[in-house]
């Protein structure tokens, strides 16, 4: 029987709200103050900080204005979080048999490369 297994810890994937909380703490800004500066509710700020809401492009733009931190910084944090979370979720679906097949194929590819039968850029 196929057993699902993961190699990534969910604890190592950080929502951008954690970074936002750190910035606020370092600058001595309250969530209510940020809410007023960005035109959103304090509940929304709390939800972002607690990882319940994501940082949209519109909110990233508001953060740039309020905190003088580029919107690209916030968008990149969100994109990286989304990608890491997707990878984590995909890893949850890989079975032991699939891992074994990947390992076996890795050995085959290694052998073919050593014999000059497969270019380095493939697989």
C-alpha cells in the first residue's frame, strides 16, 4: 500500500504577515495605526498578521505608502509563501513508491550521463 510521506516541515513556511508584525514592532506602530494609514480595518491587519489573509497587490501598495517599504517586497514575500505552500501540499501527495521510482531514475540518469548518452541539462 502506498504511504504518503513529506520531507518539508510546515513550520518552516512563514506567512508574510509575520514579517509585517516584525516591522510594526520594530517601528512601534500599532495595528490600529497601520489600519488607519492603509485604509483597512484593524481586523484585516490582524488577519494578515495571523496568516488568515494574504497580502494583495492593493494592500502591498498601501503598505508601501504607509511604511515606505516597496510593494515589490510585500508581493515577493506573498509569492514565495504561496510557492512554498504549494510545494508543501504537493509533497503531501507523493507516495513511498513514487520516491523510490525517482531515486531509481536518478541512478539511471547518472549512469547515462557518465556514459555520455544524456546531456547534463536534461532531467
